[in-house]
């Protein structure tokens, strides 16, 4: 180092007299290195991070040591500018997330948690902060309407409970209602909101009824007594509403005797399996693919379904609850189906965008992403060369069918629930 440079460094650091350690002509004293100055992180306000980590569920945010492994696996980051590490950096700079629209972008898909070495759990952190936002009224308008519908009508669409089982009229087979049977059943089928009320959900419900009856299953539904499981409301920040719905459902379930609670919706599966027990509701709960997979040998297939099919793993069945095999066993058992996997599958599956309240926040999401998660997923499905995108969650048929249209892939890809494919092979005349 020249004397001129050394004097300049000495002056910049307020140094008048310094002993320099020189080895082979190189000054290694290091006093001039910025690495020895006060680090910038100590200059940040801590109020935001302190507040978030004081919340029940927010504690793990402090564990982040900024490796940023979460960012490339976050589905929202792939269509926008987001990621748990980026949220941590905002908290580190003082944000409490309450006035940040990013608070509502997380779909709680848990792919970040899958790769996080410090187990920073955004599936708990985001609902914890959202709960505070809901309490302060600082939430998207769409959620206010949904929460009101859930409270008054027991479903997010605001439909009449009397219409809950209207789909059964066109099932072409008997759909028993447990209150009318007056006896115990082996299977109580929880149909769920979107299967009960959405036209595309009706297709899956009717297919399920036909398959169960053909297999000789002793089953029934609740009909108008069924209400939302409440899990998506909980993840969107309405914990009190979730607990109210859970208590009502538990009271309804307690009126009847059944061995298995079989559900059409992975979100209901997650709620009944992991959150209802703490409120007094413990059940032998199964997703419908888990219930049907062991019954494959009893299925009589009358037609071959000649299709190249790719399968979308629902986040709340796969990554959250570890079930990847049952849906694939059913697909592979259907004559004529060739199963092709997308690049993101099983534990690294992509997200449809409907989880964590995202089903009701598409308009907000559109302001922050280049394309919807469902559109990104449809493009990935089309790239496999498959003709059918198979799903097993009530959120997905309508989401992906809209994405097929918006991406210009009508005619190249259709979207079918696994139970619809099973029904086509078992009942080609239906």
C-alpha cells in the first residue's frame, strides 16, 4: 500500500498514529476494513420484529439466519417479488406487516418450511399477524364479505344451507342423509363448501356418490347440517370464526355414529385431523383418495380412459400431511391412463394459489404478480404433453379451468378430479 493511500485511510478513520502489521509488504492490520466497523444490522429498529415474535405463532420468525433458501422455492416469488426471507428483512427494518399488502400474499403452502434449516414457520407466522390485522379491521374487503357469509350461512359463498345437498338430485344414484337414516354408518362423507355449491364441485360429488354405492360402502352425508370446516378462515386470520365453526361441526358430528369421516377437501382433512382434536373433536378422518386406494381391487372398470394425465399435488394433502401415494395409486389403476409428472411434484409441488385464504383474494394477488399461480401451474402441465390435469381438491377445478382459458390452452388441457376419472371408468354410461 502506498504512503498516499495509507494516509488517506488513516484520515478517513480518524487515525493519527497506527502500528501497522506488514507481512511480505502487505498491511494486514485490518483497521481500515469496514468489516470491523459497527454492523448495519445493529442500527435497525427492533420494534416490528419484537412485536411479531411476541405473538402466539410468530415466535419462529426470530430464528431466521438469512440463508434465503426459502425464496427460490416460494411459488409467489416465481411470479412476483416475495419470499419469507424478504418478509424477515422488512420486520428487521421495523415493519410489523399490518400495513403491508404482502401480508396477504402468502398461501401457506409450506414449501418454505420444507427447506428452512431453522424451521421458520410462515404457516403459523402469517395467520398470527393476520389475526391482529383482522382485529384492527385492516384486512382486504373481500375477506370481510367471506367472513360474514361464514358466520351467517356457514359457507363462504353465502348460499342457503337448504341448498347444501341440492347436487344429489342429479346424481343418478341414492345419496343417503344420516339424519334420515336413523342409524350408524361406516362412512360419514363430508362434502365441503365448493363441492356442495360450485357447479364443478357438483360433478365430483355426484361421481363420489356413484362410486361409493357401486363399491357397496355404507355411507351418508350431513346435508343441510354440514357447515364449513373453517380452516381457510383460520389461515386468513379469523381464528375466532374458525373456533365457532369447529364447535358447531363437533356438536353436529356428536349427534351421529360413524366409523370414518371421509372428506373431499384437503383443507377439511387438515382441520379435522390436526386442529379439531384440541377442541374436543377426534375422528378417524381420511381424504377420499386415502379411503378409496385400498379398495382398488373391488373396483370393476367397464371402460378405458385413454388419456395422458399429469397430477397436481394439493399443498394441504401432500406437503402439509404427507399423502402423495394414494392419489397416484388411484390414477395408475384406471385403465388407459398414462401418468406423467410435472417438474414440481410430490413434496416440491407447486401451489394453485387457493390456500391460506387465497381462494378469496385473487383481485389483491393480481396487483402483485405477473401471472396467477394457477396460470403458472397450467403452463407447467401443458409442457408435459398431458391432455388432462388431475386434481383432488375442490378449490382446483374452477381455478385451473379459469387458468386454462386465460393462458389460451382451451382444447389442449382439461381439468378433472380423480373421482371423475374413476367414475368415467366405472360408469361410462353416467
